[in-house]
């Protein structure tokens, strides 16, 4: 018998998809039965009360959670988010219901044993409810009380070899795709650099350092499986400088129907025979592909690395071998200003673990210095770029303007000459000029 | 930078403002020590939190910093 009547939540279970309400009910029931005799350190009915307060919020059309708090673990300014219910008498199980963000392993690789250990810890000292994973990538532990925080932190750091993630005005937990561990398109070892940056910037990750949140995300190729281009203040996206590798025999194999396009991902629909012109060549966004005498040709200097042709014909086409990454800056979700995609800042940089990614760190630190100095409170890097201009960012990072920075040539040029860059400055003698150039 | 002097300036400024405001953005601290780079001021502030002179308040997305124990929340949530 449920502790609270939840007719509005019950309705959410009626759709065709798995429902978080069903999950919560299952957890509430398991806690009540306690078949494993766990010595629960927070109220056993926390999940019942969570369902109850959510039902009340649906009924009232407003939240019953208070905003933020002072709780944390000693020495850290992130990783714990205070959450309190404003109806503690009706829902005592969630009166204090803090969130913990735990740094996920690079590539989100776990053993089942490790996942069991995480869940056991959270059943014992928390609500048992997790979010695998939050949008930043962290393992999210939802709901515990203040006295449990240090205990959980100790267990994570001493026995589970794991740390808290970032929150607040910190560097957020860096996240990455699975990279070269499973993916042949990865242009750099995403897990290695993600792990390195997590360790390199421990202070920024655990203590507030910035005007607002700051996110790094590492995508091994332009397919952008962690969507860094849409949500990271600096997105690191794998790319290559040489030509797409073509196996012309395999191209013929696709044309003949020997290989299913897209690795068979669309094989369940009746799409008819594969048509290389219709499905690849004619829809190349830069028009850099053509079929000449039955051979596929690519004008590589025009390619913008959209990955479509490689995705459709993975046996025939592969990224080049001179690989590195592009750095894009300023992507964000629409909290204060509108959503922004990343803007290309560094078209190609080597990924060199042997010199501790020196070339990449140099750009990161220059951007941080500018943003820490000039960024307003709660202003993301992308908003600062918009407010002060892309050119200002180039000045601050010492990066020279280049054609790749221009999205649409001759429409809205934003790179301006400064007086000291023009021979003779801006005070040219107009009479002298007119002697040689008629009006 | 004279770290002791910087810590003292921060404490004095926060105490002076404590009637009207209990929590501050990190950027507000830069203004208290205008001759230093933001990164240096950030390190002083974070050390003061470790030394339990200041404390963080986090909404989850933004962090504010104030004198330890100041403001309503600690008492209201039984965290003091």
C-alpha cells in the first residue's frame, strides 16, 4: 500500500514508454520490504515521500523544493547540491534530500561489480535513486541527508577510487565519447585527454573559479556523440588534415548492394536499392564529391568533415591519418541568453600526450584568463564572445584571424583592421590619396 | 600579494556589508583586491573557505560565497 495517493503520477505510467514513476514505486516498495536487511541511514520512506511531493507539485502547478544550500564536503565547493523540501512536515523523508554528483569514468566504462558497489553505497546511505547519467555526464545520486555526505565521500574516494564531480561556478566534470577504445573513427584518444584534463584541473573542478559554469567535452570525431558542439564552453572535436581514405572496391560493393549502407542501421525499412548519387554524392553539403568514370572522387580541400559519406559507407571511406582536434568555443543551453552552438576557434591542433597537451592547455588558460577578468556574473563564455566580439577573443588568445573563422564570407565581416595594423594609420592624407584615385 | 592583508580586507568588507548582503559572487571579491589577478584572489578566497572563515552557497548552477554562518539558510535548515 503506497504511503501517498498519486493519481496524477499514476497517469504518467499509462503511456507506452518505461516510466520513472514505475521505477520510483518499485524502489519505494523494495525499501519498505528491505529483503537485504540494509541499515538505511536516511528515512526508509524517502522514495514514498518523493512521490508524494511530486504529486503535490503536479496538483499545485509549482515546485515544493527550495533552492540550493550551503552543504558540501570539506575542502570542496562542488559536487554536492543542497536540496530541501518546503513541506517537511508532510514529507519528512525528503525534508533534506541533497544531490551528489560523482565523476563518471572516462568513456563511462564500468564493471558490473563496480556498479553494484555504487548502488550498495547509495542504498545504504542515500535514497537508492540514481540518474545514470546527468546531462554533464556525472553519476547523479539523488537524495541524502547532510550527515551522510562526508561518509559517502570517504567511501567513494578511499574504497571506490572515485571523486565528486563539478557543480556551481566550477569547471564541470569533463566528459568524452568512448573514443578509440571502440570506435574506428576516433581521431584522438578521448579517454586519455579527458582523464588528463580532469586531473590537471582538479582545483577548478572542485572549487569555484569562474563567473559561472564551464564545460569541456571531448568528441573523437565530428559525429559528435557527446554533442560537445552544442553544449560545451570548449568542445574538442577530432578531425584530420589529410584526405579521406577511399577504398574504391568497397565503393563498388556498396553500389552493387554487397554491403548494407550505414552498417545496416536502416535495414528494417524498405528503402529500395542503395543509390550513391541520391544518398551521398548529391547531398554532400559542400558539393565536394563526384562520380567520375564510375570512381568516387572527393575534393578534400572543400570537405567540412560532416561525416555523412563516412557514416553511410564505413567500409569504403575512412577519416584521414593525419589526425588531431578542432577547438570550438561558446556553446551553451538557453539559461540566460539563447542557446548557442560552438564557434570554431582552432581548426586543427595536435593532440600530444607526450608534452601534456601543451598546445591545447595554452588556449584553455588564455580563454579562462579573459573570461575570469571580463565575464559578468552568470555569463557563459559564449555570451562574453557575443558581447565583446570574436575579434576580442582572438586578441586575448593571441590567435590570428583565419578564413575558417568566417562563417559566411562577405556578408557580415567582423574582423576589422586596427589603426596600428594599417601603414600610416587612419589619418591618411586624402588629397594625396585623391591624386592617384579619382572619386 | 600580502595574503594576510588580503584576507583581512575581505573579512572587513564582508562584515561591513553584512547587514544588507550575506552572499557574494566570486567576482565581487576581485573588486575588493583590485591590484591582483582574478586567479590569485580566487585562491585566497578558496583557502579562506577551507579555513572556515567563509562558506560556499550553491544553487547547483552558481556558487556564492559569504561569511561562515551568515544569512538565514544555515539556521533555517538546521545546518548550523
